[in-house]
């Protein structure tokens, strides 16, 4: 029996419809694996001259733009926004336009040209997260930049254009309206209930235990009640921390849990494409963020979504914005629990 479930965090509905699994042509068409030929990969060590000059790196040896790095950050060659653009906006009739100010960076997650994230070592997860933390903390010093979006696209169906593991970061002088509405709703929820919206959801997931996948002392992973994608998982911090605020011990805890969850997803789903989305609170107080900025530390917390891209989307999803998910979150959580090492 299908259900229409309400997503409290994102103020939207998801249709949980297991019957849709029986549709013909439900699954995406399989594609051939990416070639392991790295001779033309711009993100592999020794090819540093194929990218713009690096912005940041964690290194064991060497100087900038040479091999010896563990993670490396460069401007996106095909950037959507640029830091050199003027900081101004204007009206064009009834429309509003900003100049293309911002930062668009590529985080090269590891020097190893790996096609599957379950092949990463724990150190690679830790250094990847430390690099994301470092870039957010650096960019927050630019008072023109208000919002940062951090996301990872893995595989063709998740819109990745390079097979070498990488993550992207886009910083903007304004908060995208969907994110702004999420923050405004979270603030209203906090003022009404005196508890953060993520904390309320996490408390309910821990209470029911029906969708919990794994947890440790700092983070909990669960299948969201109104999952929009089959086998979607969310990782939420137990305390009111943002990624930029995590100390090294918390980074290590998050790295271990992410490594465990990604490994389980691969064991259950096989080779699959996915997106990873990090929620990041606004960095600056301005006219958009002033109503809730001082309460962010109490109403918001780190929340990461891993979205497997297993099924096709159609006109209903694109037109309504509501997703049809053919795998019940409780069923997904059960499979992922059973998918742990040795199960």
C-alpha cells in the first residue's frame, strides 16, 4: 500500500509507492564502467598542470601544483561563479540580477583514481572532511559570501563529469530561496517548540528505531521517514555542530560512520551512482539571514544526505517537485542493517 509522507525538514511530500518497483523500464539502463586509463585525468598526481593553480592542499611532500598531496583544491575550470566578479546587484524591470560573484571550487578527494567510494581508506575519508572544513572556514572570512553549498556527484546518473573522486563547493553572495525557506521554517519551528527541527527528527528516529541504520557517539545515520530517493540515508550530528565547527575527534567519528554507511550501500546496491549533499548554515548576517542568524547555533546542526540514483524520474517529479520512492524507508533501513560487514 502506498503512502504520501510529509518531510518535516524540507516542507515537502514524498510518495512511498512500493508497487512502482514492478513497472517495466523502472531501472536506469546500465552503462559500461568508466575506463581505468588515467593518462588524461586532470585530477591524478603528475597532471597538476592540467588544472588551474591549487588553492589548498594537504600534502606529505612537495610544493604547490606538484605531486605529493593527499587532497587538493582548485578552482573549477568551468566555474558557475567567480571571485573576481563585482559585488553588486541591480533591477532589470521586474527582475533582480546579481553579478556572478562567488567561488566555485573542486576538491580532489584523493590522489587515487578510484571508481568506487567503498575503496577509500579511513584516512581518505578523514582528510576529505578536513579539507571541506578548511575551505568553508577560509571562505567565511570573505564578508561578501553568505552561503556555501557542498556536494559530491558520483557517477554519470548523478551528473559527475569526471570519474576521479572529487567534490564541489559553490559559495554565493545570497542564500538560494529553497535553502532560505528551510532556514526560516527551522527558525519558526525552534521558536514554537524550543527545539531544533533536526533535533526533533533525530529524537523521533532514535525513539522509533524503525529506520536507524547505524550510529556512534557523535552521529546517527537513518533512512528518512519521507525519503525522496530509494535507499536515501541521512547522517545527523547529535549536537549542534556545523561541519566548519567539528574538531578532529568529531571529524574522525564522522569519517568512520560515513565509511561504514557507504560500504553498506555498495554491499546492498552493488556499483551505483549517488549524490552526497552537506547542509551548511549561512556564514554572514545580512538582511536575508538577520531574523534567524543569532539562533543558528541552537536551531541547526550538521545534516548530510546520501542520495542513490537508482531509478528514473518522470514528468510528475519534475512538474510537482514531489518524488516517488518505490522503496519504503523502513525496508531500506532493514537491508542496510543486514548489509553490515559479516552480516
